[in-house]
C-alpha cells in the first residue's frame, strides 16, 4: 500500500522498470483505495518518485491479473516482473 496523487492505494505489483521517458515506474493492478479517475480496480502505472508511505500489507495474490503484459508497452528497460 502507498499514497500517490493524494490517494491511498493498495496494489498488486507486477512489473518494475524504466519508462521510455526515463522514469522508474511500477506497473500494478490497483485493488483498493482512491483514484482521480475513480476506476477501481484496474491497471495503473505509478512513478516511483511520487510514491510515499509505502508499506507491505498482509494480503497476498497468487497469480498475474488478466491483462498483464510482461513486456509492457512504454517501458524501455524492465528490472523485475512476475
């Protein structure tokens, strides 16, 4: 869980890398919390530089969500993935 763009969020992290714009980015499936778009649950990219209050929650997930792309478009370098 973490805070991002003035919203608390709980996500399932799937991919970490460097975007084509050169930003460290987390691609995750948001399962709870707020969002400016109001579309929860759903896939989201998160800039690591904007994440605060990061904590590990007890909830786990056992497999990738539908729509997961291990070679995500918009990423120039992938550092970790499911």
